[in-house]
C-alpha cells in the first residue's frame, strides 16, 4: 500500500520531531502535551461552572425584590417560604 497525500506529511513531521529532539525526549514531550491538555480541560470546566451559581443567585435576588415590593419580610426565611408568601399575597390581590 503506497503512501499518498497526508500520510507523507505525517511521516515527515514525525521524522523531523525525532531528529530535533531525539527519541529519548519524545516521552517527555508527549507527557507535557498531556498535562497541557489536562489543564485546558480543567480551566474549561471552571469557566462553565460559575454560570450555574449565577443563575441561582439571580433567581433568589428576584424573589427578594418581589417580596420587598409586596411588603414581605425576607429575613430568616428560605426561598421556598418566601415564594409561598409571595404566591399567597399575589392571589389575594
């Protein structure tokens, strides 16, 4: 089976890498690439994680704003209790 197209490019790149760094440096090079990929994935997860907590915070903020507009005290109450009082007060109006 003959090598055509991109196969030659891959072979040439591998030979150049071996020539430049030597065969004893290749495992170290591969390990550093793996660590870089691991750090990238970790950073990607950290960037996407705060968006969930931001949504929860904005929901609780809107509950507190609605409760204050209706004259409901929010101190010492859970979100569920506040939501229940808002629903009761809104249904009376």
